[in-house]
C-alpha cells in the first residue's frame, strides 16, 4: 500500500482537491479511496484500465458525490476506463499534465468551460445550458468533442 | 442516423456521470445490447481520466501517508487478492446481471402473487358462504313480515263464549336494538283527519312517539320498526287519537294501554 500511495496519492489528492476546493475534504477522499482498495483489492483489475486512470475517474466521481452531498451513485467495481499508458504514475505525470494543459489551452473557451463544469463541478448539461445561456444540444456536443480532442492529442 | 451516433453525445455525459432522466435510462438500455458503445464508454472514461490530470500536481500533506499506514495497520487485509494488476477474465458487467436479477425478482413476485391469490380465494369463499346464509335468513324474515302485514292477510281472533271481539294491540319490542313490531285488530273507526298514535312510555321521561297508523276496514293495523332510540326500557305502550300528521306529545287520553307480560 505504501508503494501505491507514493505513486498515486498525488493524482487522487489533486483531483479531489480540484473538485472540492478543500484540503481536508480532499485528504478524506484520498484516505477513503485507498482504504477501499486495501479492503477490497478485487474492485480493481487491470482489464478495467490502468490503475492511475481508474483511480482518477473513481476519485472524481466520489468527490462529485461529496460535493453534491449525495450517496455514491456509481459502483466502483462497474467503472471501466480505457487509457494507455499509465499516465498517473509520478514519472509521466508532470509531462502529461503539461500536454493536457496545452490541449485545453488550444480549445475554444466555451468548450473548455463546458468540459470543466461537467467534469470538475459535476454539472448536468441542462445546468450548464442554464448557466451559459446556450442550447442543450450545443453543450452536449461541446463536452463530447472536448473529450475526443484530448483523446486525439494522446493517440498521436 | 445510427443508434451509435444518436447516443454519441449522451455517452460522453454518461461517462462523466451527468446524464439523467429518460436519456440515461434509454442509454443504459442500449448499453446492455451494444458492445461497441460499452467499449466507447470505457474510452470516454479514459479521456475523462486525461482531463483529471489537468487537476494539477498537488501533493497531500505528509501526515496523510502516516494516517493511511496507521489505518492499514489497524485493519488486516482480506486474503489475498493482489492489487497489482493481473489480467483475468472480465467480470460480468452490471448490465449483464440485470437480466438475471429481473428474472429472480419476477419469480419472487410470482410466488407472492400465487400465495396472495390463494389467501384471497379462501377469504372470498368464506364471505360468499356467509352471505348465502344471511340471504336465506333475510328471505325468511321478509316472508314472515309480509305475511303479518299483507293486505290480504286475514286475522282470526279467538275468544271464549259469544263475546264480540275487543280492540286489541300486540307490541313486540326489543329495547337493546330499538326494534318494535306492533299489530292491532278490531280498532274502532276514527273521526275524519284523525289517526291513532302509538307511544312508548319509558321508565322515566316523556312519552316517545312510536308510529302513526289508521286501521283498515276490518279494524286491523300494523306498525313495523318505527324509528326509535336504542336502549330505552319501556314501562308501557299506549295509543292515543291524534291529528293525521301525528303529534310530538300526546294531546288526548290513551284509548289503550299495555305493559309487558
């Protein structure tokens, strides 16, 4: 567990902190996620994706649940994440972070904003549409195409 | 537009956990059948994981590591699933189990329904049997009553010797239910616009009206179940001559009085 902590605590903590904006709450999420993995290691298997990516997604989901003060909506064992390579490991992390920020920086502001509101704030597309005054369909398409842009940048 | 194109945007929202309502239900139904969309969902989650990298490179405080290690030490791990990724047969996804779960739920529901049906049938049989018995009793009571009060019922009064029949009234009263049946015979004819009124005289208190009647050509009359309060003990019954509409209290001397016995 010490090895997993050393390798992945940064990404788990960062995601939780970005969503919740509170260091204490982010630390609690980090403890919760890693203890869950310790108690039930079978909740993760390699076919669900790299451990780092999987941890990033379930941390984000759990943090959004905490933010919206709702019970966990998604069973952790159901989350399949397909990404290569394991970018959340400390060695590649800072390089990946720079690249991702670069991709986000080239996106149209409205698209990046919709993507971040959806991912880091857990807003639904009607909530985003209401906030930005844009049509529902436009918001939906922006979110999807934003994700595909990220994929494309890393598949090159 | 193919199904995949139709669900394309929704898949992205679903990957982020922000798709709700009917759209979510429709997509989850589609995912059960479409391996291609399940694969695309996993890839979109991978894309979302890339986005998670943009959260920054914060490090948790040092105490966090100690806290975790202390918690781990307190809680022995269940043996002995490796955390390190080992490729194994993919677990059945949740949508794969839904069919079985639904089938099991249907089976349980069917068993409960069969049991309830039997209970209800037994109850129905009991109620029907009771109703049949009550119908029979009711029919007998109606026949008895109609015999007593039928216009063509002939009354025979038996007296000793050659004495002419005297006016006579018989009241059958059940105080606990407030039920009264009264039959009169050989009542004298009344003056115009007058009627006989029957009174229940309680142990204490004022007389209670118990029905207005006019005898037929033979002097016969009946009062069946007039409205009376329940539980009043009758000291006597009395009959007075009153206006046709009846009175709230007797306005003349009784022409007949009778006690129980």
